[in-house]
C-alpha cells in the first residue's frame, strides 16, 4: 500500500476516531511489521 496517507482507528475517550497519518515516515515500519506477521 503506497497511498501516501493511511487511516488509523483508535479508541479515545470511549469513542472511535480515525487519525490520518502520513505513511512516508511509518511505511518502512508497517512493511517490516507485515513481513513479521506474514500478511
């Protein structure tokens, strides 16, 4: 996924909120995480 932006769903104060995060700083971390999970 190289969308440039990614939505993260987090629970805050009992409600679900979507946080937009730029993937360019976490794309490598996500890729490594996917490799470890085998997804």
